[in-house]
C-alpha cells in the first residue's frame, strides 16, 4: 500500500514484517455535551491536539469492576500525568491495612510483587501518607475521583482518555481570543465529549535502521525506552528559550530519560505579564531575601518557622468585633509566636476560636496580643537576615513560597537571565522529565532538555550505542510561557499545600 506520513509518501511491500510498538491519538472528534450526552443540536468538530485552551476532566460515572480493568484501560505511568485516583464505595480490607470507603487512592505504578502483578498505591489519611499494593485480581467497584487539575488537549489525549470509554471535559480557560477559524461556538464555556482518532506506531522489524520519523515527545512512551542510548538526526529545528549549543547540532546522542528537580519561580511585580522560570538545583548564583507580602493572619501562621521569629508590619487596619482580640492599626509591628485557641463570647455563648499569639513591638517594650485566624489584614515581612544563599540552601532551610533577589549572578553561564529580574518568588519545587543528550560528533559535554516543552522531529540513525556520558552536564535556567507555567504548577501534590483559609468570622 502507498500512504502519506508527515507529508511523505511511504510504501510497505507485500510480506513486510512490521513490529507494532504502540498506538497514538492524532486528533479528537468533539461534540457539545448536555447532561453527559451528545447534544442533539451539536455538530461533530475535529480538534487537533494543539488546539488552544485548558480543560478540566469530568469524572467518569461508570465504575471499573476490578483493578485489572483499570490497568488495561487507564494510563498509569512514572510521571505525575500518570497517577490516576479512584475510590471504592465499600471498605477494602488488606492484610495489614483497611482502605475506608470514599478514600482517594492514587495509582502510581504497576509492578510484579513476589510473582503477583499489583498496583503500587498511596492514600493520605490525617495528613499521613500510607503506601500499599492492590493485586490486579482485586474486584469491587472503583469510581474515578474528581480531578481539580487542568490539562491541554494533548495531555488529555496522552494520559486521560481511557481505552473504550468516552471522555467529557469542561473548558476552563482558553488563554486565547476567539476567531472565526475556531470550530467551537463563540464564548463557549461548556462541556465537550471527546472521541479519539488513533494511529498505529510501528517499525520495520528486520531493518537495520528504524525508518519511521518520530516526535521527540513520543520518547515519553515506555515502548521507546529500548532506544537508549541512541544517535538521532534532527529533522526540525528546536524552538525553545533554552539558548544552548544543541540548537545547531545535526546529530545528537540521547543517553537516558529521567526525572530532574527544578524550582518554579515567578517575577515579583504588581502589573502583568510576569515572567516565569524553571531553575535547576545546579544554579551557582546566590540570592538575598526579599520581604513577603502576607494577606491574612492565617498566612502568618503558614509563613512562620522554627528557624527564626517572623517580624511583620501591618499595612491594613483591622477592627476586632470581640474584646478578646487586638484591633490592628496601619504601621503596627508584630513578632509572630504560635497558633492556639481562645474562648470568646459570641451571641451569648462561649466558643473556641483559632487565634495567632503575637507580641506587638512598642517603643520600649512588647505587648502580648491575639489575632483571630480569620482576620483579613495585610502584612509585610521585615527582613533582618543579610546572608546570601544558594538555591539548595533556601529549599532546605525555608518553606516556599519565598521571595529573593539575585545578589551574585551565576558566573558559569554567559548570560544569567535571573540577574536582571528585580525580584523573584520561589513558588515550589517540581520534578519533570528530561533527556540527557550531547553532540554525536563532539560529545565533550551533555545537556538536560525538557521532554514536554520541546517539539521536534527526529530520525533514528543507530541504537545501543556504546558511549560514556560526558563528565560535564550543563543545565540552564529555562524561561517558560504563561501557559507552560500553569501546565507545570497544577500537578503538584495538593496534600502539600496549606488547607483552606478559615471563615472570616465565627459561625
């Protein structure tokens, strides 16, 4: 047969032996959804995987009847994309642990455990993480948990569409203005039913070279792990903010894929747009602390640490409705002590309320005061620490988010983009997938490149290359777009984030 692939005509001879290595969704057919069904007024539209917008996944109401069915139909992988969550309406008793009905179970990986295939799982109970395994033979009803994260269509296609099931998504944020080429109705903010259109991924089994061109992002799939170490030819130019030498290389060596740590940072500024960066732990510059703005008393509790006493200045007045609590004036200064409970008289009854014990700084003394945790105020941190810190020290000694400014640029790189930024907020530590690569012709140093944020076509020249990883590995600060920023942040473990703020007043 003769067919077209990537704009080129390809021919498969009769009797050709082909190794099928996977399936891939190359586009989606979407219909407007009403009450979990296709609207009778809706026409089917074709959406490419790069169609703009961010989407929330609507939980599937149909249960899975076994762990084995989940592993067959749902993508479970090593990255944070591949950690689906389910709950059982009934208690599940294991050998030394009982999963209570309704508890959220996160599926992390599928492994052979003492000769039995099982899923490695975790759940969080009373802020404690419990790890356990569920055998594939475990039966019951397992429902998909509500997912409050947001995804691109490409990510939904790769990770969030179960085999043989439809997927309903809700448009969350377009990030783009509507135009006449958009197949969806103007100002559409409803739900869509997505139906995938698949293509088969295959290689010539008995050819020395693999003849199919593959996108770099496809290396995420486990079926490509056999390609490392490999030499590949770049077909298209890499478009990225990473200004490094491989942009001009023709042939590169891919040594391995792995997870690497980064700190997500945003520029501190009152107007928009803000710039966003991913900073590797190997960054050699130094930082000085900058004051944090803390909007509520609850934020003071979150920001305080055992390492040093938190000193703040109030920038907004607060009139307390109860005599037990302190009324704050603009300019008042406090040393934050600890969280405790206090008894107040509320509508004729005594109630216990969470409060923050502080010391008000007066001209020649200190006054003990209580601030209600529900207090909405505004505070600015007073910095007494003049020390300069490496990135790793900040992550080890302080709780993020954390405000800094570069006090000494990284001298190992020609242009340190962080040095020109007046202030940065370190928001959180993340892990992401990277490839370790070098030039095939002059492999004196290697580079980390992000898998999910680069698009290029490559052609495999040879595999199982016996090469030694160069001794010097280069990492660089990566500036990312606003859309990429939201893609990076939203997956982080929600159990690590502070709980919701208390109500504004006792109820």
